[in-house]
């Protein structure tokens, strides 16, 4: 009987934690595709020569980091 109570408690805690995390993540402000953008320093950097929205100085800085 005690193991069933622990199992129910564990499932309940897991469900509340998952629901709370899911609710918080909806309000973080991070837009879909943010980590795929090159200027975000995230994943999926493209091999483009010119990146829209960045000045030439910043692009030269990024190129110097690759060398």
C-alpha cells in the first residue's frame, strides 16, 4: 500500500513540475528560431558572407573569431 502512495505522489509531483515549467516557458519571450540565428550565437550557424542586421564592424569581429 505504501508503494502505491509513493507512486501516486511521485506522479503528482512530476505532473505539477512539468506543468509549472511549461507555463513558465511560455512567458520567457524567446521566439521560435532564436537559437538557429547566426547572430544569436546559438546553434546552426550558416555559411553566409553577409548577415542581415549586423554592422560591418561586428561581422569583421565574428570573422576574426573564426580564424
